[in-house]
C-alpha cells in the first residue's frame, strides 16, 4: 500500500490511540495531535491525505481548524468526529466543507469504511486535476492526455483508441470499483446496445499491454462486480 498519512486530531487520548493502532494495522501512517491549535500549526508545515477531526478540542475547535483549512483552499478530506446528538455540529461541519462525519461512540469498521470512501473521492479529485494539466499518473503508469502517450516504468505502450479511452476512465476513477455497465456507458457511449462482454474482452487486451509485461498488476477484477485500478496487496 502506498504511504497514506492520516492525521488524528482528538483530545481523548485513549480513543486517539485505538484509532491510531487500527489505522496502522490497516497499513496507514497515523499521526496524533491532541488539540486544535497544535494540529493547525502542524498542517501549515506538513501534508496529510486525510484528517480525522474531533469537534470539541482544547485551544481551537475542530470547526475552526476546518474553516481555516478551507479558507486556504486546502481540500484534504476531513471526517468530523461528533457527539451522537450534536446535530448542530454535524450541520456546521458539513457547511464548512467537511467530507463526512462519524458519531461517537462508533464501530471501528464503520470509521474505516468512511475513511476508504473519502480517500477514494480525494484520489479521483486529484486525478481530474492532473487530467486538466495534461498528465495522469498511477504507480509507475503515466498517461499524457495531450499527446495520448502511455508509458509504464518508462516503457512506451501502444494502445488502440478504445484501449486508451478505457485506461483513461480507469485512471479517472482509480481505487473505485467500476461495473461493466458503468464502463460501457462511459467508454462506448450511452447509445451502445452491444453485449457487456465487450468490456471483459478489452480489459484483457489492456492487461496484455499494461500489466503482463511488468512485475505487478494494476487492473484487478472484483468478482461479480467489475474492475478497479489499484495497487496489489503486498
């Protein structure tokens, strides 16, 4: 797994440590800050991939930390941690730009699921920004959208127009499982009335060129659902 850094801002140290241990077990790098001001100062110097932000914090509230981040146009995904009945906190957090919230007490599996969902959304957003800049990358795979050149580990890969469009759609949605119907609609078009098996055929063509000659596969099958572009499990 790539080195994903998650900042936990939580003044209840027992809760913070439980979350940190669970995240580290899942392969993330977890950092803990116990008050809002310390977290804010840390975020002025360091970057994270996601922030778990308690609302009620010493020295600076979680809402104020979030407000300042968004005022700086910092779009790091933020999941707010709120009290179960604090409706106002939830609404305020979402209004200030929070991506999601989890109420205490929470099941760790629910928190992990929400973290994964927010990270996927963040990756898709970064991918689209790179698309606008003319280059998209994932692992050692690079696509230049201006020249339509595709390379992996520096080696040029020649694709047909349809294979290229398929790869681009996977890149735009990296980390997200895509159904055959979604791929068919976006790559072949909404007015295509052929069999969805064409998706499987072209995925096979694409794998022969982008995966098979290299050490690790990036295009993975999710049985009964579809396909996803992601790093393989170690």
